[in-house]
C-alpha cells in the first residue's frame, strides 16, 4: 500500500529519470501540517524558485542577481513580485513540472492563496505542468481554481491492502521487540479495530 508521499516521490523520481539531460525542470514541495504557519504561498513559490535558481540549470544573470539580492534583504518579496520573478525564470525552460504533495495539509487561507498563485502561473507560463495530491475534501477548491482540463485520479486502499500493511508493520515490530509483548490475540484486535475505523470501502 502506498501513502501520499510515496506516490509523489514515485512521480518525482519518474519525471526526473525521463527528463534527465533535457531542457526540463522538476520542482516539488511536500506540505506538512506541522509547519503550516511557515507554508504561505509566497514562501512556497519562493522555495520552488530557489530550486531553479540554485540548481544546475543556466539562469539569466539578471534573474539570479535579483533573487540573491532579495534573499539577503530584510524586505521580503511580496507574492505578486514573487510570481512575476518565478514566471520570468521559468519562461525560457521548455517544460517545468511542479509537484505539490498533500495540499490538504495547508492552512485553508494559505491553500487558497497558493491555488490562486498556481492558477496565475499556469495562465502566464504555458510550459508549466502541475501535479497535486490531497484528500478528497479539497476537491471543490481544486475545481474552483485549477481543474479546467485537468485529469483527476482517485486512489483508495481496499480492506485487503490495509490488512496486509498493518500485519506487515506488526511483523516488523516483532523483529525488534520481545515477541511476548504482543500476543496473537492483541494483534488480531488491532487489525480488527483498524479495519472497523476504515468503514466500508
């Protein structure tokens, strides 16, 4: 059974392998509820920009200079300025993949700002391709901001996947701990409880 971050990692790795040596860039961010306050739209777009500017690809010197000046400045770029700089940076690149994992982990206001920013980037830079993962409850927001012409894939584990995953994890724990700490009936109780929590699939 794959979790969201593993799916994103597979996509990012696959894109990196397929585009190696081409005029293509793969950018990615993993959203994390533990650092929600730091994951504002301007910070996230800035992080994507830094992946390009500080990476191996040749970037026009004037863009690199502006980016370095702003990084050393106490006055941070505002979102509109960051978006203009980002679009100017990616414009000469043939194809730019942007991967965001677990967009649902963002604070609602940050998520709205980010989706609006991504909509503007896609509008202004037609060489952008976007890949997002998130739980189904944000589908309405994605539809509102982004999904014109988008492909949506729903990924769900079935009960058999969950049972195998939980059983394997408990077996892995057995290798490190005293086997008597988790008798078979306790393992079965844990497995049954996990499957009950998942409800009908």
